[in-house]
C-alpha cells in the first residue's frame, strides 16, 4: 500500500512539473478604449461560452483610457470563433481589441516580490530614471507600476529578482535631485 502511495505522489509531481513546463496554446488579448462601467464584464462575457482558462489579467486606467490584457489557454480549434466574438464585442463596446495566439510555456508568479513606493510632490522623469537604474543595478525586474495616490503623487513598483533588504540598501545609496520619499517592503 505504501509503495502505491509513493508511486502516486511521484506521478502527481511529474504531472505538475509537465503541466508547468510544457507549451500550451495561448491567446493574449489586448483591449484599449475609453474606460466605462461594464467593459471588462463584456469581454469576459464574450469569452464565457468557450472552453478557455484565464491565466493572467492586468488592467490599468490612465486619464480615462483603459488598457486591459488577458492571457488565456485554449484549443487552437477555437481561435477563429474567439476572434470573431471579440471583434463583435469591440465594435459593440467601441473599443479596440488585438490578439496574439501562440504556443508558449506559462510562467508562474514569482512569490518573492518587493514593493517600492515612491512619493513626491513633483515627480520628475530624472527621479524615476535614477530609481529604475538602481533597481536594475541589483538585478531587479519591474513587474508592474501603478499610481497609488494624488497630491503628493504616489507610485508603486512591484519588483522581482531581488529582495526588499537589497533594494533598501541600493535605494538608500541613490541621490535624487528632487524631493522624493521611498519606502521598500516585502509583498
């Protein structure tokens, strides 16, 4: 009985490893347009009749402009039907939708992430150049950037590839021309 359980556990681990490293057919959907209630809901309604899996979603709104990206896995046989439904929804919602379909290996979310919060009354590109150069200098990869507040402006960088302790040291050694407050923490 014990040998069967060990075999079953090894088989499960192997299948998990294969499912994470084997290429799957994916569709990357990029929707842009004027932000309005129901845009995301309509996109998901367009996809809901298909046998797809949502693997990743990101949405940002800047000055009323929406950028929504969705990564799905699907059967290649469904691609043209999905594209037709998305084109119909784009026309109905007065948005633009672009798609890219390909085989790829899905990457997991890096569990070791750090946040760098930058707060400034006037945020100058030189300050962000200096900060991002410091992040790059410790092999940090910026996964996302988002505004967290107004007056003063707050920007949150989500970083992988390094630790909060290393980032704290690197950022404390940077000199900024403009008044800039930074906070680093584990996410």
